[in-house]
């Protein structure tokens, strides 16, 4: 298996900027914020995920001598000073971070993560943080929609084989669990994170026997107490009739993976009930998503659980978030100087921020994006961003730490990860209950109220006005230059 080089898991221009900062002796402290500009179509909220991996990365980031040698040979770095590469040899992330806890409901333009560190450190980590928080938040948000559509029925993540690589499948399983899935088919996710794992059997197993009943008999011999039997290889209803006759209530569940799932589920349920197998569950798969599940249940399908693969592990209808990581301030001698982007449709607000959420009668009413130093808007409001890292070390030692001891038994590490995951999953479930009902609609026609504080708006206006004369002057100078060239 190819070994990863996580310090180089970044875009080239991040390291190029780092070299330029270094060789120009720009070591100022910078503040960056990661947020999603726009929610995908038919999404009214996000569920945050990926923070654990982000913090592990920040706490353990190192450049090896081989990685530094590779950069030395790179033509893009031909004129970079030797001192820069010496600096990389001693590189550690020494900054601070604030974040929304995993499982938190979030909305567009709200900082999910804030990083404050020497500018080189804060710059280098951009790409990894974006892909880690962006991808897991995307999957967790999709899972929340699927779970809502299932209306209390179990959802299992089945998508590793269709994910964009095995690592993507692993973390999709993790994110889907946070979003509300009860487990995954991915065994590695079970081993590393303690996520419950589930499996049935494939058509190939049934087809490897001359007779379908021989396949059932062989499988149930090995798994008599926990088998979910795939019954649609040939004639679904006939297969269930024989299982009911030969095994009865001993069959925990049957799986439907093709055909008219509504009609088949009704027929199968009738057979099972007549055989006294009311507790035997009907599990459905086959290209399912939240819309298909909602349609099946609305049409009267008698299904107890769903395996959702491709559509969940890839967030098929919205496979990427418009996540960005923007410089919002520079800090020198204890003074913070805000920075903004004024591009059309991409303007940002300056300075470090806090997101406040108002809860009324156990339901979320509105959010307020404010400057980090502003006081609480009132007793019914709670801040969402928590300090999670200081001086390069995680504040909660259960979460991550700089010197992770991988020699500890996997069970010890798995238990800690599972504890954190369960907390994030419980938080996400609570968040869904507190969201206004209209936001849970699959069409998401409603929108949640997110405001910007008057102080933050004023800070943006002041910086905008300060930049306008400079921009106008630069524009005039460019026009004069153009005329001279003509």
C-alpha cells in the first residue's frame, strides 16, 4: 500500500506562497475562516463533520527529509532560499483554532472553523482543511436528509464500492454515521472508529449454487442468528415462501434489491405475517436516495430498513460544497487589522467572528454572525464556535493530541473515537429536532434566517470605503498607462 505524505497533501501554490512569505520575512500572525458560500440546491442546512481529522492533521503535521528533498528538486522552487527548506524541517503547527462541534447544524457564510497562526502555518493547511471538512460535512448533510426521509426506519451506509476511492469510502461511512445512519458496510470504519457494521450476501453467492435453497441453507448454517437473506435473485415471493416454510421466525431479515420494491414489500410482508414472522424485517437497497425512500413510504411500501450506497457516499445530487478558506485579519502587536475581499458575489466580512444562535421553545429561530469580541445578543442565544486548539495542542485531550500513540491497542483508540462519534451523532439528531420543520423538507423551499450584526456590517463598510479611493486611483493609473501604450 502506498504511504501517504500528508504534509504534501496540499496545492502547490500553498507552498509557493509559504516560500514567498518566508523569503520576504513576512511572519505576521493571520486569521483565516472556513465557511460555505452557498448551500447546494434543495438543501436548507448542513451538518458539520470532519473536525476530528482536521485537528489530528494540525496536531501532527510534519515534513520529512524525503518530502523536503522532493520540494528542493521541484523546478518551481529553484530560486527559493535554503533557509526556507531548513524551516520546513522544523515545521510544526503552533496556532489556535475555534470550530463548531461536529454534528452542528450550520448555514451559508457561517464560519465552521477559524484558524489563527503565523501566516505560513495558516496558509499551508488550507487545502487539507477544505477537503476534510467540506467532504465530510457534505456526506453528513446528505445522510441527515436520507434519515429524515426514512421516518424512523434504520438507514445503513452501503457506498464504499462507489465512493471516490477507498479513503473517501472510509470517511463517508464516518460522516454518514454522524448524519444519522445506524452503521455502515465498511469494515475498516468499524475497526478504526467503532461504527456498527452490517452486511447481507450478494447475488453471486446465491448464483454459485445450482439451487437457491442450497445457497440459503449454506449461508444460514454459518449465520443462523444474524443473517439478512437476499431473496430477489430469481423469484422473490417464491423464495420468501420457502424460507418461511423451512425456517420461519428464525430468519432475522430479508433483503430486496430489485424490482418493484413497493409491490414486493407488500407481498413479502403478507407471506411473513402469515407464517408468524412479524419480527422478520424487510430490508431494501437498489439505487436508493431520500426522494426514492420518501416516495416508497408515501406509496405504502412495507419496508423496515434501507441500505443506501452510491447516492449517500458521493452525495450524488450535490457532490461538492462551495467551501472556502479566507484571510479575514492580520494580527500584529496585539492589534487585529481586518481584511476583506470585495469581488462581486464573493465579498467577505473582516475579522474573527462568532456565530450566535437563538432558541425559542426548543426550536432554533435565527443565527447572528458577529465579530468575535461582541457580547451575547441575549439570554436565549448561544455561541456556536468553541476553542478547540491552542498553541498547536487540542484543548480536549480525548479529541486529538500532538503525539498520538499508535502503539496503543486498537480497542483503546477505537473506544475514544466511538465516544466522540456517538456524541457528534447525538448532537446531529438533536439539531434536526430543533430545526424549523420547513427546513427538513426534501425540496427545502424555506430558508433559515441568518443575520450579520450591525458592528460587523459597519466594519465591512469602513474597509470597503477605505479601499474605494485606492481602487479608483489604481483604475485611473491603469487607464493612463493604456493610453500611453496606444
